[in-house]
C-alpha cells in the first residue's frame, strides 16, 4: 500500500513531465498540418486522463499548467501568428485549459466499479467533452475579445474579405483542428484510462 499523499505527488510529477515533453518536443504535443494556423494538439488527452483518474481538482490543476505553458510559449517561441495573438491573452490561454480539466474530472467521477461498458462510455464522453470544452472556449473567448477590433486576427487567418461573424470564421478555420483533436481524445481516453485506473486501484489498496 502506498501513502495517498506520496502517490498523488508522484502522479502529479508524471503528468507535469508528460505535458512538458508534449509542449517542447516537436511533433509530440503539437502537430502542424496547415502552415500559419495553430497546430493540432494531443494535450487534451493528457488533461482528460488527469481528470478521469484523479478528479476535477487535479484535472483543473493540470489544465491550468497547460494553459501557463501555452502563455509562456506564445511569448517566447510562438509557432504561428494566430497562436501568438490568441495565447498571449491570459484569459484565452488559461480559462479553456483549466475548464477542460475540471470537466474531465467531473464526468470521470461517474465511472464507478460497474461494468466495463459503463466505464468505457463515461471515459469516452469525458474525452469528448474535454477536447470540445477547450476548443469551443478558445473560440468563444477569442471572438469576444477581438469582437471590436478583429483586423489583425482576420489578417493572420487569411480571412480579411470574409464578412461573416468572427465566431463563425473561427469555427470554420479552427474547427477542423478541434474535430481532429476530439476524435483522437475520444478514442484514446477510455483505452488508456481504464487499465491505468485498475493499476492505480491496486497500488492504493
């Protein structure tokens, strides 16, 4: 049996290390498909796992850590102009990431010791909601923040001639990334969370 506090510290260190690797090692956490646009990120999967395995408080903390790294990278080594414009804003960088971790933890709590099917469904929904929460909150907060002065953002998106509402433009341009991220997170969250949960239960028993 492992002391719960020690175990939680160890798990925290592991998740922090994973997100650091995903953030700073090329093509692990961020995969660039279209030049000039934000990369597709695999980090929502890590945040979803943190919330599902350790609860909403832990998920929120890991999501917030991801957000702080997003803010840091946007100021020090942005990969594109859009990411620089978005994630240098503390609200866009932090709120969606922290909320995604919280949502993962809240939904993950519904996975008890019942059937494998029940846990698969719960973790699948948690993965989907984690990814969608991050994407939709980034788009929503961005559209509100740039609502009165969208020129720089529209130019960086190559949408200066588009007269549609800003939120519609963001959904069409950034939504593709969100869909790919959601599919990736939905598939892998239950596949990874279920065996890890069983291992963790054995360690703590």
